[in-house]
């Protein structure tokens, strides 16, 4: 696939990536307005937030927090370490969803990021599927989430 032009990428940009990533993360993170312990025992609230005051949040607060965190803490760092993903909004959104799970630093050190930076969009997309473990064991929910992320990502690899 030929890379789009800078002008085409500028039309969508971060807003397009955020629009694609938000429902994906919402679907797989699930939302709890009250704090709870996640699958590995980390205190969590809303859509997987761990670094906020643990209290009850409204639906609107949870959504706002998610959009802000996705944009600032995941999409921008993903695009900083794999800048050509701005030309591939589906791949960028899938990568931001992955980074939401494994951290931006984890994404930037990943095989997926390395393959994206080498221009191998299909290979980078397929590498996302490798991140299917929590606490050292394969988690069916992560397998399913990664399947959705890879499917979204591959829309840009045609």
C-alpha cells in the first residue's frame, strides 16, 4: 500500500485516531464507576484508570478522563515513536489501544513499533496479537481484544 500524503494525514490527525481508539478501548476496558481490583489486583476505576483518586465517578467524568488520557498519554507518545502511523489512523488507533494496556514505553519498545517504523504495516499489525498475557498467563479477553485491534489495524495494510 502506498503511504498517503502529508495533506491527507493532516485532515484526520490525532482527532481521527482518537475517534477510532475511544470506542475500541471503551469496549474492551469496560467501565466501572466505582473503584475495583483488576485481574492482577491493581486498584482501578472507570475505563481502567489506575493513577487517579479512587472514588466514584460519573459516566461523563469517566468518558472525559478516557479521551484525555488516550490523546495525551497514548496517542501522542505512540505517534512520537512511530511517526508514520499518522498516515494510518486505523493502525494508530489499534496501537494506542495496545499502549493503553502495556504502556506507551512498552509499545515504543515493541516489535510492533519496530515493524511500523520499518514500513511494514501488516507485520506491525500482526505483532499486536502477541500481547495476550497478564500475570504471565494467556487471558482469553486479551486474545479477543488483540483480535479486534489487529482487525482494525489491518484496514490500513491493504
